């Protein structure tokens, strides 16, 4: 019975064995096909093309719009504001009355000092009369002593009185001068109680109210701010220390303000100040730009977003900044062994000592081309030597571009990367 069943099942076992053998052969064949015929599907590169065009290098900064002339108006004397003759936005002339302090105290002080001057002058007259009398007595005493009519002691007493009265005259004269100086000061304080405009201009700030007490100490209080001609303005821009070296006096600039979106105002660099300003370990320098405000659109205190053109190139070869930042592992590039990688490293150190490498695809491999980098607009950089227009260059690896590294193959700035000075707008390059 068992022998019969064994004879019946043996053909089925043979079929299964054949099926397993066929599957194994197919698997081995597919593996060999993938190994030998699809070896080229290794790492691929994200590429871009070398283009030709214009590039502009700029420096961006933020600043504040100010008048060319900004004159503060203070008070040299203390008092109570009695009258106000100017307000915000008023046009004033030089010498025009702005504020009057209460004159009562100043007038009283003048009268008091006038009385002191009169008293000092009376004292001087009395001292001169005493001196004249003492001089006559001394003269008679000398004559009487010569005839032995009086003693030497009497003579000496009269001479001493003469000298004393002469000194009293000098003191009285000094007292008159002192009283006169006090009177002059009192009159000057009375004059200064009427505050005048020092320049022609427009009142842009008023920090005083009617009835307010004005206290003049070591620093005069700032009552008004008067701007000169608002048709001529300036921008005080804070430029980072990394960019200040690119700027020159006379450089062309433009800026925008939030009040007039889409409108660009022309400016020109007129001064680069040497004094550094440090805020939270950030070092900046003040750059002054002259602005024509003929339309009177700009107002003091507005924030200006400044763009200064520092260099321009026309019809030059351009590469994305990502191509300059791309750094493959040269010790083990695709399709080469370690020995080839080390040899390429030594070549790079010799040939490109003062140049930047850009990697060009070469089939399944790549090779560096060393170029001289010029100016940059933040996205693209001018290059020379070794590249031609339309040539493909590597800007990133396919894994990096498609993975999670956040690479921007078109050359947008990445954290920790190079990319040249701060620049202009985004442009696209064909790949």
C-alpha cells in the first residue's frame, strides 16, 4: 500500500523541485543583470548651466532719514512759559520769537542791580572825597614836620590815612564794576527770556507747553527742534563691518520707505564715518547718503532700506553660488578608487591655490575646474578661466537635493555657506 502511494506522489515532488530551480535561476539572472547592466544608476548630480549676463554687487543696510540741518532750541535762563509763538510744522525765520518766559522776575532783577550800581557809584564818590581830604592833610603834615611844628608820629599818621583812603577808592571802583557786571547779566537774562529762532526752517518738534517751568542747568533744555530746508535730506545708514570695505564716497545708491511701497528714491554716498558703533557685539559704521527731497515726500525719522551699488559687470560668465559651495568627498568619488581621489586632492591644492573649484560632470565621474571668482549678487557669481557658456556644472548631489538637507541648487544662501556679499534678486538658471 505504501509503495503504491510513493509511486503516485513522486511526480509531484519532481515538479516542485523544477519550479524552485527555475525561480532560483531567474533570481540569479536578475541580480546579475542589475549588477552588470544597471551599474550606472549610482549617485547622480544636480547640475546647472554656465550662463552669460550682467551682475551687480550691492550692499544692503537700514538707516534713518534726517534733515541736513537740525537745530535744537534751548533756554539759557529758568522761568515760566508766558507766551508761545510757534507750533509743530510752523515755518519760522531766523530771529523770530518762539517763546516768551514770564519777564517779571527778570525785570525785578534788573531794577535791583541798577540800584546796586547806583549805590556802588555813591560809595566811589564818597571814597574819592575822603581820599582827597586825606591827601591834603598829609601834604600839610609833611610841611609842618619840615619846620619841626609837629612830631614824626603825627606826620606818619596822616600819611597812613592818605594811603588807606586811596585803597578805599580802588575798592569802590571795583564795587562799581562788579555791580555793573551784575546789571549787565540781569539785562541779558531779561533779553534771553525771549527765545528766538537761530535759523530759517520748519518746527518739527515742540517740547514745551504754556505755563511750563523751564529749568536751565548745565545743559539747556531742548524746547524746539527746527529743521532746515527739507528739500535736501540725508540718510544715516548703519552698515555692517563685513560690508563697509566695499563702499566708497560717491557710490550710487537707492532706498525705499514703508510709506511709499514700490517707489525707489535715489541717493549718493557723501560720507563714511570712522567711528564704530557696537550693539550686542555687532559692529556697524554710519554711512551718510545725500537725498533730493524736492517732492517733500520724505519726512524726518523715516526708516530707509538702502541698497548701495558697489560693483557692476556686463556680459560675463555666471555660475550659481551653490556650485562654488559644493564640496564632494574627493577621497572616494563615484567610479574611482582611493588612490585616484588622493591624486585629485594633490592636483587641486597645486592648481587652485588662489582659485575656487567648480566640479564638472564627466560621465559617471566628475573633475574639478579651477576658476577665478569675481563679484556676486548673492545668487550668482562672476567667474573666469576654465568654463564656457552652456557648460553643465554640479551644484548639489541628488541625495542632498532630494533628501532632507535643505540644499538650494540655484544658489540661495545657506547657513554657514559662502556665496559672496549680500545681493540682489532671485534669478533662474537652466539645468
